[in-house]
C-alpha cells in the first residue's frame, strides 16, 4: 500500500498578517521555521522513501526540515504550487473584503464557483494537484511519500482523497505544518489522520486562524 503524508508549510509573515500569498514566494518566518523543525522531529521515526514539494520556498523549506531525517532528496512537484489568487495576491484580507466585497462574499459562500481575477479556480488547482499525486503514487508503489504544499492545495486534495467536491472547501481545516495521512489500498484511499498538529502542542500559537 502506498502511503501519503501531506503536510502544509509553516507560518510566514503573510499568514500572520492575513495577506493573500498564492504564487508569491513568501519565506517562512521564525515561528514557521520552528514549526517545520518540530514537524521534522515528530516524523523522524517514520520511514519516508521520497519527498516532493511545491516549488515555493515556504513549502520547500518545510519539506527539507522533514526530509533531512530520512536522507531523501526533496523534489519539486509543480502541481502542488499554491492557488493563484491573481489580483488578490499581496493584499491584506481587510482590503480584499472592501475592494472585492461581492467576490469575497461568494468566496465565503460558494468557493467552488469563484475564479480569482487573473487567477485560478479551485477546480483548476484540484486538477493539477490530483494529477501530480497520481504520478507520485504510480512512481512509488508500496512506499511512503511526503508531499509538502499549501492550505488551498491541501484542502482540495483532502476533499479528493475523501470523496468530496470543492464546495466543501471551508469544512476542511489546515493549520500551519498540519500533517494529513492517507493510504492507497489499490481500490480506495483510506483516511488515517487530518490536520494533525500534535507536534506543536508545546508552542504558544494563539487561536487557530484559517488563513
């Protein structure tokens, strides 16, 4: 059985300040690097045969913090790149709520119906990310593979793993460095864990924010 360990990257300054990231290459901040380090230590007893990441540095650095314990090379997997928010990228949430009020309300109510201005839809993200997962599974039969990606990418992938459509986007939580586990039985995907942040229990992190 092929096992997937799907991880979200650690915190960045734009997560903390609620600024839309998307395709912008925003690095981890100090807390994000510590979260990644703790995730790596927590997963060091696992047997991980391969590691793939979104090409963005916040995801790649998180993957490297985990993969270093397993002596595997972290490989870029472009299909895992973050959702492109287009014109929203670099804007704070407070500004988007004012300047794109109607579209933001639609994003909250029916996320699967939204195309971001000059950006992507969730269906497009799901298509490329799910295709990337399929290639990885075919490449690593009966192995455990680490995938490091982003909030939006992870949410649509989790929905695909568990048989939900993208309208359920907001029902899926993804904290920074959340660990999600799935097993391919040859016939279906089994869910082992979702949004597991047990490795962060000792950190003073404040209230969970879905951003």
